[in-house]
DNA sequence: TGTACATCAGTGAACGCGCGTTCACTGATGTAC
DNA sequence: TGTACATCAGTGAACGCGCGTTCACTGATGTAC
C-alpha cells in the first residue's frame, strides 16, 4: 500500500481528486469522464480500469464528500467533549463551510447525483455513519435541553434541513443583500440557529465576539 | 390576446408546458430543447422563433415555477386574512407541495439553473415579488410573536432555508424511514416548524387532527 | 369579393461538438525458476 | 543474475448518439387596394 506503485501509481485516487478539481473549476454541468481523465493526465479510456462507468466515478466522489464531512464532525465532537452546544454549532459550521468552500463537490455529494446508491457499499456506509453522527448529536442536544424534545429523527430533519437549505440559499444568491452585507456567514448561521435553539446565544463561542451587532 | 391565433396558435406557452412535462417525465438530466419541441409536436428548430436559446427556455420555465408559488401564497394569505399562524403554515405547505408534486420543475425553479438571471426581466420580477411576499409574512409572524424577533431578512433565511432543505432531504430520500413511515409529509412539516415557532402547535389547523400521534 | 403582396411561424437538412463506452493493442512491471 | 512468462495499467482508434444552433426555405395567414 505504498503511495506509488508501478505505472501511474494510484490512478484511482488521482482520478477522484481530478474529478473534484473539475467540479471546482467547471461545475457539475462541465463534469465529464473525459475531462477528468485529461485532468489526471491520462487517456479518456483509462478510468474504465478503475470505475465501471461514469456513475461509479460520481459515487466515489460523493463518498469522498461524505468522508470529509464525517471526519470533520467526529473531530469537532472530540474537540469539545462535554459541550453539546459547541458541538452543535461547529458541526453546522463544518457542513456549511464545505458548501461554501467546495460548492459543486458539496452539490454532487448531497444532492442525490448517484442513481443507484445501493450498488456502492462504500457510499452507503459513509452516509449511514454520517447520518448516525448527526442523530447522536441531536440526542445529546435534546438531553442538554438545547432544542425541543420529541422524536430525534424529526428534530434532525429540522436541523439538517435548515442547514442544507441555508447553504443552498446563499449558494444560489437568494439571500437579501441587506443580510449578506451586514453579517458574516458564520454570524448568519449562528443567528439563524438561534431560531431553533431554546435559549439563544449572544456570543460566538469561538472568539466570544458579540453576535448581530450589524457590522461585519 | 385570444387563446389561438394562426399557425400553431400559442407555441410559446405550449413549449413551456411541454418543457414542464419533460421535466416531470425525464428529469433535469433528460431535458433538452429537442425533446421539448418533439413533445410540443413541432420541429426541433421551431422553439428558436420564441426563445433565443436553451437558457431562455429554462428561464421561462423557472419564471412559471415562481409564478405558481407566488399565486398560491397570495391566495393563502387572502384566505386567512387575520391568522398569521395559518398563513405561515399554509405558505410553507404551498412551497413544500410544489416540491413534492413537481420535483424537477421545483429544482429548475429554485436551484439556480438560470445562469444570467438579470437578462430575464420577467423572472427577476417574479422572484422579487415572491421574496417580498415571504418577507412580509415573516414580519407579520414576528409582530404576532409567533417567531423570534430580530432582522426579518435573517428570520426569513432561517424559515425559507429550512423549508427548502426539508423538501430537498425528502426528495433525495435522506430522511430516516423511522420518520417517513410514521408521519405524513404535512405532519412532518408542521412538527418540524414547531422547532422554529415560539409556541408549538398541537393540532393541524386544517382539520384539527392531533399532531405527532405517531401513526399516519 | 378578388387579387397581389408582405409577414412570419414552422420546416428540414446540415454543421460541428463532446460525450460514454468498447476493444484490440502495447509495454512496463512483477514473478517463477 | 538471467531468462521466460503472466499480469494488468494505460493507449488510441473507432462507434454511435443526441445535442444546440444556423439557415435557406415553404406555405399559411393577414392586409391593402
């Protein structure tokens, strides 16, 4: 399992990275297997040695997106072991940051680009691990009385739905400039989360800066 | 402005309807100008008499989506003139229903498929009218103390973000079966909105049925 | 009412393009003896 | 260390396809006199 073997070395991973780069540069519209191969410096038919077809390549990129988010969430949870509020905010921020930093990788990951998910066990595993981490977090927040109790899966729908929609609205430029000119994205996120939290917070726990002052 | 004139009659609208049908049957992936023309029973070059290019056709379909949602929102607001809570719930339901009933028309409308929106004044007008209706509704809800006060545009981001994400999660099958098997979509929506409302409601105002009983 | 003309919605052939996928191949790498 | 062979990652030509768009055209409709 060295980093390089013979021939190209690790074409499979190189193709995934190339795919992510194509997404970043040309978006989902511009995504094609041929471009990915070109980006990786390889013939357009080379990817077929590693991926059955285009769908399989997309599934691998999607899996990578879930993996990134999952690892960051786990990381945040470990970083603030006894602080569910902080875990809640930073987990939301992880998700939102991914959406802002890699918009099209985010879209391909969380917008059901993979048609027959079942056929990709690695993807199925990453999605269920991620969903589970979110669910556990919600339960911890309910126990700490941070958000309304009730069916945790339903609370998860509320929170995750909001966070996803939040990214979407900003990505698509649907948020009024009154808001985007006045608040940073992190500030907007936390102020919005306040509508869901039972006790609104007034300071960003990251640096104790006051929220909603109305100046970026 | 008769319904039919000479030749085809009203090809422009017929093409928009054909486009919506193609979206419903084959999704965004399967959408092409040539298919739309075929569906409308017309040569593949006929649409160019009415739309400058593919983008213009998409912009028209998107405008139609906004128009539908806008008209239904206005309708709901007029139907319950002094009941902001009811307006709030039904407006959310209008949006969500559109997403469930016409998933791909919804996506093309609210997922920034139009590249240079500025160039389509009818679209710009419909979006701003819709945004404004939502904003006014949020303000009415804040005044009635239904949701937390503060910058209305930010509250709108929270609510609209949530509702959009809600549709997305369900459309993409990302909601746990525990939840979807147990609650109807309307029930899920209202129970989720309860996390945002200051005073949770316990009955669906539409028919006074109890919420969250745990059986569809 | 009838004729000549202008308008313009819709036709159909043609273009060039990039795509996904296949397939016989080449040639570098690894393995057996 | 050297040779023969097997493996298999990557090549490059070829395929058929549907796409967006253009353009000279046709023929139905409307208008002027």
